[in-house]
């Protein structure tokens, strides 16, 4: 592997931003992405400038199949693309096949140290395995797992965390550093490459946002593997959202990152909501609805708090590149509403509904949510 070759290409087309975005498979606002190889997780491509996928992880006991499947279905309804499930004991390994069979989205097996669970998960039909090959024992065990994964077309995510670096690497660097995390990742990558396995996704996470950013920059500069972004153990919903938005958002804005997972001490669907919001804020959510609302002030004449919350909940799982603006007064409302695909400019107890910049009709306040959802459902993005 040539670790020094550049991995960034700017996607510019003086004739057409739309043509550039079409080649990239992403929204027109995206200016560039790091060039990587493509890894396929079930039917979801990661890398190669494919749309950035949003992941989460189940928080149930995996052996409880019913609870785990319910959580997967809920996450999928909120727009989750890929979901990870821990396979940490024998009962979980026995349950994974049924979970895979019933899941509406690709399932990733999360495994630490145990090659037997990795083999069981691959046999069960998981779409990807998260395991560090340097931590599963002898070369024969590594060979067995990589052979099984290769035969079934199952990629592997190598996941390096600053809190669990190898002892010799820590001794050499003194404490977790970006270089130490890069060295750990390359150790596992080289093990796979030595066995002829290159169907890899890489992550280098830390609870420290700046360390996370530095580590990802290093791996992005020196490899062409697709990257799974995240700030590990980010914290509660409030704190974790901020840390994840800063860390993941900074990297995405630099063209780094191919799939993301927001780690919160919260329900999986909340992780999905935050992840999709990060993508939308950077113009990278090519398959989700962006809802724009005003911050409200004393001019507000409708219950915009309720309207916005209901719209967000009802449109959470819709996979269309739609921009919806809901504004609460006559100052900026009409202009902002015309700029959106679907717009609402509210007045006293009623609103004007816009479609592609043209006035569609007037609606009463209690009709706003239903009217917007109906228009979103029938909206054709290729018109």
C-alpha cells in the first residue's frame, strides 16, 4: 500500500454543479469528498463518494430477539441505514441469525476478542463484522475469520479507540495520541492485508473531540480506506450531541468520512436524528428531509413549537432530498418559504402553503402539519 498518495480530489464542474453532484451520488451542496475504495454493507455502499450512511447500535440484550428487532425497526423508521448489534456471549451468537432474518436494514455484528462469535455471525448472514484482527489470537484464528468473511463477501470494520490502545503502543507514545491511534489502526490493517483481505472500513475514535479529529486526519491522509466517523462515548443526549456535531461535522466539512454513528446515552433513534441533522446542516443528507424553522419571537401567531415537533416526528423516516421551511411571521416567512421545496408562511391562525416557490393554497393552523406531510409524500424530486 502506498501510504503517501493523496486521497483528496476536488469535484468541480464549471458547467454544472448538478452534474458534479450526480457523479458523486450526493447532494448538490457537496463540494468535495475524499476519494476511497468502496465497501458494500448489505445493499449499502460505503466510500467511493456514495451517500454518507447513518448508523446506530441496539441497546437491548441481543438474546432478547423480540426487543432487539423492535429497536431495529424503530431505528429504521427514523432513517437508519445500518445497525450494529453486540454479539458478546453464546446466547447472543445463537440469536443473531433470527435478528438478521427479520431486520429491515443491514446488521453489523460487534465483536471483541472472540473469533468463534465472529464465525457464528458471518455464518448467520451479518452484513459486516466489527472486530480488530490483532486481538483475536493466533494467526490461524485470524486466517479462519478472514477466510470466512472473504468467502461470504462480509467486510470488516477495524475500530480503534483511544481508551483501549495496545500496551506497547502506549509505552512508545506515552499516552493516547493521534499517531498512536494511527499506528494501532495500521497494525490491524496490515494483518488483514497480509492475509489478502482488504474489504475494510476504519474508525479511530476518542472521547476527546480534538484527538478524534487529528486521528481521522492522519488515517485519511495516508490510506484510501473508507472511514466510519464518531466521537466515542460522547455522553448524554445534550453533551453528546454537541461533541458529535463538532467532531463529526468538522471532519465531514473537510471531505473526510463515509458513514457516521453518533454515540449517545440515549435511545438509538435519537442517535439517528442527530446524525441526520449533522448531515443536513452540511448539505450532505441526500436522502432525508431538512426542516427549516424560525427561532420564533413576539411576532409569532401560531404554535410553531408543536408544528415543528410534529413535522419532525412524522417525516423522520422519509428518504427524499426535501427542504421544508416553516416560518412563523410575515417578515422573513414568505421569502424563506418560496426558497424551499415546500414552504409555510404563517400568520394569525393560518398560513400560506408554497410548493416550489409558488403559492399553493391557504390552510388553517390545525391543518398545517397534515398539509405539509401530504405534499411531502406526493413530492417528486425528479420533476
